[in-house]
């Protein structure tokens, strides 16, 4: 899943995704979240550095597909194949090794 942070910073370590305070770069703890849509979430974060004390909201949103879900691939293929003339459809299926 491609996720994009509009505010704050995210890094990867051996524990996976980590949110950093955008001010002191220390680890920020996630204190809550608010789902705005299936692809956009507001994440409430709080800096763990007591000397900093930052609290803020980070937006996590879907950016683009690296691979569409299988169901979508199937319907796209069916749509494309359906739009082809029968002869071309057979040629494509033969090329894919699935036709007669
Ligand atoms: Zn901080």
C-alpha cells in the first residue's frame, strides 16, 4: 500500500513503521486516529521527548496502487477482453496460453 505523509515524518526500523516528531525527530507515540475515508486517516501523535511535548495530527493517505486488488484486475481484464473483437480476443488468449 502506498502511503503518503503530509505532516510529520515516518521512518522504517526493525519494528516497521515509526512516526517521528517533526520538531525534535524523537519517536512520537500514536494516541488515536480518525478515519476520514477508506483511504485517508488522521493520526494523532504525541512526542515521547518530555522536553519537547509536541502533539499533532498526521494525515496518512493512499497515494497510488502498486498492484490493484485481484477483484479489480479481474473486472478490468473482463472489460478489456469484452471490448475486443472475437478474433483479437482469441489471439490474446492464445498468447496468454489459456485459449484454444
Ligand atoms: Zn518532539
